[in-house]
C-alpha cells in the first residue's frame, strides 16, 4: 500500500525548518529504489532551507469524497504516506539525468524522455527515508 501511494500520487509536499521557521512546498517527485527524488532550480527558499537543515518531512495523499443521502454517513476515502528523512543534493551528473528522466516518464506516460543534455541549472534531491507512516480508508 505504501509503495502504491508513493508511486501513484501526483504531488508531494515537503516540509522543512530553518532557524525555527517552518516551510512547506508542493513538488513533482518520483519514488524508486526506496527513495523519493525531486528537482528544483539551483537557488531559492527550498534550496536554502534544505542546505541549512537536511531533515525533512515529505507527505503525499489521494482522496475522494464519498457522499451519502445521510450526511452523517458521508466520508472521505483516502490513502496517505508521511516520510521522515534527510534530503541530499545529487552530485553525479548521470544520476541526476536518470532521476530527471524518471520524473518526466512519471508525468508524461508517452514520453521517451528525450535527450537531457544540460543539468547545470537544476538541483536534484534525494530523500533518504528514515521512517515512514501511512494511513488508508479505501
């Protein structure tokens, strides 16, 4: 169940903390080889926060309201996962390209991933999972 929600969710939310100030942002991501990967431009708030404190929390969910004629019997069908871990910047260019291709393939099922030639303007992050929790009401 955890693997499926991580593979199927379209958007993840990464939360970070720097100098006691929390920050959460939605990201496009891919889950494979037991880790979560996402990309970003080289500079910005997300990059600053992670470089200052690599401990992150990553959350995904899918949900659908299930209505009933009796409002007290209406419910939300959902599945979710929360990951605790550390984010690191990938340094190896081949690994960055591989991850970016997997992200492209996730969001564009018809893509052949093409030729990614220049990754100099992009940071690619890997979240090493330390703990994971999940919940489901499907």
